[in-house]
C-alpha cells in the first residue's frame, strides 16, 4: 500500500483522483491467446528467477529490453542489472471498448484520428503478462562474447538479473539484441553505457521536470499519457545538452519516474528525441491496471524514489551526483533525504518550481518553507529552486568549476 502524504492527500481529494480511478475501465486478465498459463505454470511463476521450468520466447510474445548502465563490482570487474519484460501480443481483451472509454473521458469523439494513438499507448496495459519466460540476448553482437540469459521473470512478467560483462572502456555504449523467433516483437534492442566509478553523474525526474505530464490532475495525466506526443519542458533539452558538455559525454544519466513500466517504450522514445542517453527506472507494479497509472504517479513517490536512488548509489558510490526534479511531487523531500542517507554523494540539487499547471495545492508546494523543511541540514549552496532553466547555467558552471 502506497503512503499518502499531506500534499498527495489534498491534491488527490481536490482533483477527484479516486472518482476518476473508479471509472477507468476494468481490464480483465484473460488467458494468453494460446492458453499457455496452466495452473502449474502459474504456481511456478511465484518462484521468479528460481523457476526450475522456464519457457523460451515464442513468436506470439512481445519482449522489451531496457537500457542500462554497467558499473564495476567490488573486485573491479564490470557488471550490470539487465531488466526484461515479456507479455503476450494478443491477450484477448477487447481493446476497442477500452479505447472508447478513455477517449470519452478525454472528450474525443468516436472515429477521431487520436483514437489510434490511444490504442497504441494502451496496448502495454492490456497485453497479458507472461511470467517464467527466459530471454536470450546477444550482448555486444560479437561471436566471442557469450549470449546472456535473462530471466525467468516473476509474477509481473519482469526479470532483473545482475550479469558480469566483458571489458569495454568507460563511456562505451554497447548494443544488445534479443534473440527471438520471427514474429516476436517489442523493444528488441538495448544499450549499455559503461560508467567508471568516479566522475559526475545525473539523476533526473521525468514527469513535469523534463516532460509535461500534469501529475496534479487525473485527466491531465491521461491526456499526456495517451494522446500527447510527449512535450519537453521548455528549455530543459538545451539545459541537459549543456550539462552533458560540462560533465563529459561519458557521464551516466539516470531518469527516474513513478510511471509504471507499461510506459517504457513511450518514455524511452521521448527521451531519445530530447535528452542524453541514460538508464530509465520505472515502477513495476501496475500491469493490466489503468487506475494504477494514476496511483503510481501520486502516491508513495518519496519512498519509491529514495529506494531506487539508493540502488544507483550501490552501483556508483564514488560518483558526484547532480539531482534534478520539480515541485509537483516529492522530489525535494526525496533528494533531501538522499543527501543525508549517502553523505558526500549528492553535490547539487536543482528543483524546478512548477507554476504553469493549474493544480490544487500548487501554491503550498512552492512555498519557501516547504523547500526549507525538505532541505533542512543541506548546505544552501547545494540546493537551488528555479523557474526558468536559464537560471541553472551559471549554477552549473560554478559547481563544475570547483
């Protein structure tokens, strides 16, 4: 159960999140299109990576490989966490009904061209997840490099494996391809960025920090998720391009969002168009659940982000981190807590004060006292609140020059 803080409670109550969630279509979990999930397979899926009878990918599956970051283990060898998701191409859910329901909530008439976009974005929410699958992956696509075995996945269809990797120079970007039968589809290519232990690194929120999401409004979330092409926050792509020149092109970027993994393909395409290469870290708790999209983005975000940031710290504890977020959610609190939890690791915090979203409680979220509480004990020169990205250039220049 997600924890609901005071800001989240007030926003969700005033913007009627519960009412909207209650009216979202109930996507039933159908058997996969070829009746694959038997009772025994269902029970074995609880074993996750210890499943003794995993299944290979078929031509009826959708596979996603997620970009990642390689780091050096305690003994100095390269390794990385590989995340893969597998689900059925044809879950049996009547998606036209779901599309019509979402379109109606967004004020889109039947037959509108935007229905095609809604259908495309909805597919990862209605496709049946497939636990217990193993993905064979061709790392570096060189004959002398052994294939990676990813999985088997757990109940949510997602697998997470720490894999040792062959040597590449720091800053190298290595490609991996899923080895699947003809007919299988999805995100079948991924990139691994090799990050040495020292240097700069960036942790960036996504929603309303670098992308317009309107996380304080349920209909705004649905519209930005299922209709909009992905709108970058004005001035942020240029700021990140400048930041990359300051910290070198080999410095790792991590994009952290409370959005569910269902949106990985959409958000990855958005990031690719506007921002530097990096690892995207999303929630994995709301497959087959549209209401979960809203709750993911508005509940328990501080605990979730601190937990994921701590994982990044375990990979790269000697990096000097720059954390960038916004005032609509709990980024100030999460980054303030991280500063104290990992002393000497966070060197700069930039918080975008969001004023261009008409949301209940946004004034309270932007009050100076809110930021002072969130950053209590954090040196004033470490954290900065800005409205225009132009304000950050000099700040970055000053910090990088130290």
